[in-house]
C-alpha cells in the first residue's frame, strides 16, 4: 500500500533513497486526461532521484533521460520492506508520473568452452 510523503520530507527521503537505488532500472509512465497514458522511459538504469525545494522540482535521472516534474503537489511511495519499489508524483496540473523500479536482470555467466585449440 502506498503512503503519502509530506512535502517537508521529500528532500531528505529522496537523498537517502537515491543512494540505495543506484543500479536499479526504472520505467516512467505519465498519465493525464489531456495526454492519456504514455511511457516516458522503459527500464533504464536509474542514476538518482532528487527534490529541489528552491525551484520546487523533482528530478528523476536515468541513463540518457532527465525527467523533471515541476511543481509537484503530492508524492506517494510504495516500499517493499525497506526498498522503494515505486513512486507516484502528482504535479500542479494533476498529471500523474508513475515511476516503477526493479532490479536489473542478472544474466548467467558465459559458458566456458572446454575445447582446446590445436
């Protein structure tokens, strides 16, 4: 179940979570009545999440994508144990930005060739 964060908690929460989330993959979905549902980014490596109270903006930094959410109004987080699994940010225009996080797929180690070169 998602819990709402108070605005006074945003900066410290994202600073703390950002360090723990390095290496995760993120998908960003943007949903509004005006735009419909759109995927902004699909499972890119997460570089960090931050809130700048001076400019009133949340930044989701992914590899190759810098997703900015100006004038956020509400932030909801869903945690799995102590790990952040998703967050939803609702901006001043009522647009929902849904960020889902997951661990990267672990590929099996390459098979060792047993044949010897002659």
